[in-house]
C-alpha cells in the first residue's frame, strides 16, 4: 500500500508540475508581451460577441493563468516537502478553469481547431484532479 501512496503522490506532483510550467509560461508571456497579445486577440475576436471586451478578458485570463501557475508551483513544493496535496489540487483546479476560459474564447471566436487543441490539456487536468480526489 505504501508503494501505491508514493506512486499516487508522484503522479499528483508531475501533473501539478505540468500545469505550473504551462500556465507560468503562458501567463508571464501575456504579462511581458501585453501589447502583442492584445493586438493579436483583438483581431482574433473582431467578428465575435467578445470584440469589445478583449482588454478586460485578457486581464482576467492573465490573472487566472498566473494564479494557476503560481499555485501549482507552490503545490508541487508543498507536496514534495510536506506530503500534503491540497495546494497542488487547488492549482490544478485553477488550471482546469483557465482551460475552460480559453476553450470558451476559442469557440466564441469560431476557432474550432484552436478549441479542439485544448481538449487534451483539459482531459489531463480532469485526470490529475481525479488522482487528487481518490487518495
């Protein structure tokens, strides 16, 4: 049983690390290249219902992505040093919500290929959340 517990903690840690990397990079890219991202997204959403809200939505998404990455990172460290997986769980949950936000935006922009490319990430998030909930 101890091997199972260690294996589960390893999988939880790897899953949270995956989302830490994904969303720290993505969120910080938006922070450091705000104008480039804003310009691209304004064009991307020009023919959608969201066209007038792009700056606000980019700000919300940036905050969510950075929060997902930071909480996941803290969760990995916490899990490694204390064995407690609660913070990592919340990081992955924030990551799943961020992915839903991205998916919604892609669907609204009618970028169906872009939306479809997010599905594997979301399924991964659901699997990792499942690992946290079935300890």
